């Protein structure tokens, strides 16, 4: 079993975001790979991001868990394809056809213009995303902020993978950036829902708890599609 991780919006270096998880999962026999999204850094859109994830999935015939964080949930919804066996949404979106982050999210967007066709996270909002992370993680997260193609926030997926594959939604109940109520509304579309008392990035703040959950997902074979 392996896991393909898809990071969220407005950041780069997916492997760093997943670096506290990889050794914990490896101990349980789950190898990890993190996908770099073309739209983060200025090129590409949602569909290019999904194509990059699908390429990572197809690089091996080994059964895979496909895990998306925040905006990454939009990406894995479209990218889901064999050999993915299960979807894991962390503090994320589960869009239907025709739905986008712009139509699903609540409140003003957390980003601001960053040049032609690009947006970046509003600096004043960064503490909301990392309030429960240690100093090392906060510094690393701040260093990996990047501009992203603005078009992705208005795009909807070409296909809806959570309708064909079993899915687990991880609600981050102490998130100060994405309201838990919004997460729970999205989670109703998943096959199962679990909650962690964590902020927006549980793979940084609570890697052991999240790894335990993911290992269980890899072992569970009878979860039905919602």
C-alpha cells in the first residue's frame, strides 16, 4: 500500500508538509509520495493539478490511498482513478460537478492579488492556519507560502471521485481558518467522518494521531461508497 498526498492552496513543497507523516506511515508499510501542483507557483489550473496527481497514481500499480488537504480535496476529487482504492479528505472540499471553492467556501477569500492572474495568502491570516503548530513547523510553513493561479478557485472538477470510491473525511475541529461547520457540511458527502482536535494542518501538529487514522484506512476494506 502507498499513499499519494496532495497539499493545499497557496503553498509549495508538498514533501515538506508531509515529512512528519512519512516515517510514521513507513513503519506500517505505507510508502508516501507528495505531488507538486502546477498551479502553485503560477502555472496551470485545477485540471493540470489533477493530471499531475493522476500521473503520480499511475506511476505504480500498487494500491493507493489518495489524500487531499484543503484545496487538495478539489484536486483528488477529479484525479481519483485506479490504482487508488480510497480517498482521504483532510479539512477539505468534496465538490459536485459545477461546484468550486468560490461556491462552497464561506466568508471573504483568504487571498489577495499577487500579480497578473495570481493570488497569495493574506499575511495577517497566517496565524489562523498554524495556531497549534510548534515554532519549527510555523517557520517552515511560512517559508513555503507561494502565489497560485487565481483561476483554480473558480473551477469545478471534470469528474467526482468520491461517488465511485470509498472516502474518509477528517474534520479538524479546532481549525481557525476553515470553520468546522463548513467542514462538517462537506463531510456529509463522505463514506465516513472522523474528527481530530486539531487546527488546519494536523500532519504538522498531530502527526501520530493522523498516521494512526490513515493506517486504519489502509487496513479497512469494507467501507461502502456513500
